[in-house]
C-alpha cells in the first residue's frame, strides 16, 4: 500500500508514519464540546440507555431528531440485553448480530457493531469509504445508497483492509 503524507514531495511513508502524521492534524471540537461522549462511553463493560444514547448522539453530531430517536428506541435500545450479551461474548458471532439487527440502517448497524466490539470493528461511513478508495488507488468514489451494497463494501472490502492495516501497525 502507498501511504502519502502532505509534504513538498508527497512522499510515500510507512503505516505508522502515515497514522502519526494525520493523527496530529485531527481535532474533534464536537467531542470536546459534547463532554467526551465517545471516549467516556465506548469502553463500558456493559452499556446502558445513557451510554448508547451518548454514543449515537456523538455519531449523529447532535441530539437526534424525533424520528431517529424513535428508531433508536425501537431497533437498538429495545435490545440492550442482547447488545451487552454480544459485547461480553468471547465467541462473538457476526451472523447472530446481523440477524438480530437486520432492521437497522447499515451505517448505524456498523456503528453498533463498533460499540459492541470496538477493537475489532472500525467505524465506517461515507468519509471513511472515500479515504479507503483513495488510499487503494480507486480514485474518488461514493458509498452506494443501497444498504446491502453498503454492508458488502464494509465486510468484503473495508474490514479486511482495516485488519491488514491494524496488523501492519502492530508488528
């Protein structure tokens, strides 16, 4: 893989140099203003209504609309016991998760997957997908609108890419 940082030569660098360079430029003012909704809640051994709501508001970048709140309550919060069971299951099964949360939109479903197993399943959205395409020399591309195609992009393309990066970074 060819990792590029901003420089006069746009030189190719190692994975660690790439991550360190871009990490130094990243600032999340929303996280600071919102009381660290992500960092204070992501690593809970068990989630509650409050921790899940804080995390989804962080993802949403604001309080959720009435429609999103209704969807959150019906499709996610109503399954809090299942979420915590999956979170603490060392033999986590993706198929069980996907079946249990089949009514949740893809981006929220992937975010919930990240909440359940944050060290295994990365966050994924249109911006992540654009960066992924660019790094992989696919040029500019957009995430498909179809939920099944989005899931396929995540599980078949992005997740293996992320695991490869993660392994390369830790070695």
